[in-house]
C-alpha cells in the first residue's frame, strides 16, 4: 500500500509537473544528458542547450564518435566543462564496454566518469524503474522539512535521516516518479528561502509545518569558529633606536614593517615565546623587560591578542632570517614606515 504522503505527492506531480523536454521519456541517454546538464545549472538555462545537444548528438554512439572540440563547442556557455568531457568519455566507454547500451543499474552507472550517486540513481530509477532513491541538495532540503529533521545541512546525519525517512515512503517500482515528484516539489513549492506552504500538496503531512519549524529547516551548519591567536612582539632597543622588520613580499600584510615576534606555542610563557621567535627570526638573543601593553585586533578570518615587551639585545647583532630586511630607527621615524594596525598601536604607545 502506498503511504498517504507518497500518494498525495504523486497525484500532485502527475497533475502539475512542468513540461520539460526530458520529462515523460524513458530514453536513458536523454535522461542522462539532462541530469548532467542540470548539475549546478538552472532549468531555464539548460532547456535550449539540451534541445540543441539532442539534435546534434541524438544517441550514445553519435556522442562517442564526435571529437572533443565538437562536444565542447556544443556545451560552450553552459560552464563546468568537465561535465561535457566526462559525458563524452562516458559515451565512449558505454560503446566500448557495454556495446553502446547504457547500463541499467545505478552501481554500474556509477563506474562511468562524471556519474555520481545522485545521477546514477536518477537515471536508474527514471529510465529503468530501479528502486533507487536519488537524494541531492534539493531533495535533502525537502526531506528535512517534511520530516522535521534537526541535523544540520552538510552533515552525514542529515543525509542518513533523510534517506531512511524517504525510503519508508518510496513506492516499489515507481522510484522514478517519486524522485521526480520530490525534485518538482523542491523546485516549485518547497523553495530554499520561502517555502510556499499554502500551495503545498503535502502540507497536512509536513512535520515542520505542523511543528512551526519550517523557517528553521534545514538547520544551517554552524559557522566555523574564528581562530584566536596569542602573539608576542619585541620592541628591541639599542642606543635610542628600535628594531623594525619588513615582512615577506607575499602573504598577509606583505611588505609592511613590524616589530619582530610571533605566536605563543602551547606550554610556552610569553617571554619564552618571544625569546624563541627572536632566535628563529633574527638569529640573536634578547632580554625581555617590561610589558608595553596588550593589543587586540580582529582580522577577517582570525583574531589576535598581542603582548608587546620592551627588550634589549643580549647577543650578537641581529640578521634578517625571516624578514626581507631589518632596520634600526628612532621612535620619531616610525611614522614613515607602513605597518599593520597592531604595530601602529605599539609604535604610538612608545613614541
Ligand atoms: Fe515544504 Fe511547506 Fe510543503 Fe512542508 S508544507 S513540504 S515546508 S512547502
């Protein structure tokens, strides 16, 4: 017996499905071409390309025997050109290994270039009526609402929960229509930002709608935590001058001037970190003195808390191991040197 949700969904689909050129055919080649073209591309964009493609390469053999230039020319403007090259290569392999006949099972289809689990399941279920569930981002979103799934987008837990919930609903020997009905619901009604619940054919059975959580489904993945670095810097004094180092030309703050120092490693005190950094960067030793201040700054992808210290040399003259160049300058000259926000704060404090 067909579950009520599936029955209502299929009834709506059969009445309302858009008349797309690849719909209502069981030709596996046509379905494969449409599914590959629809990866990361909107339906409206695909339609004219699909029609031209099917005129130019109406079957697997005509595609297999075409040159790569012809194939890419026909795909030109659709983007993601590896799709065209993979489709071409898949057609050649189908001719060589399967006598020009597209394999009926999702497992075998997945062995062909450019055909992932979703595309293989879509072709096998629509063209060959295999009992395969095709779950892409669109269907995952619909499932997360229909079954009010709390797992975040992109998590394996959401994928597993969506699959198990949908498998219970999937009608035997009609997975193709079931998959297409879910795709259609996601494309036309259960839209990513604002689902059109008042027009939804399965509203009465939608758990997110019943629970008032449609705006919270699917759960967005948490933003990755912004790293927060603890850093030290040395204002090394010698005869009334301080030492500045010029950062490497490439990378963050490339070519700017700074007070030498670096990140505090786990288990180090600030003074130990500073002494180590100075050996690594300047091949000399220092005595770490009084703290100048604590400086905080948030960059786009990370935050820094920097502890700056007055220091003096306790070894040979420094050499620039990590920097492009080092210079001894008077505090009054600091103004002339370009530097990042934190180093400017330090220089203002010591001036
Ligand atoms: Fe999506 Fe709303 Fe329909 Fe639920 S009721 S499936 S949230 S459109």
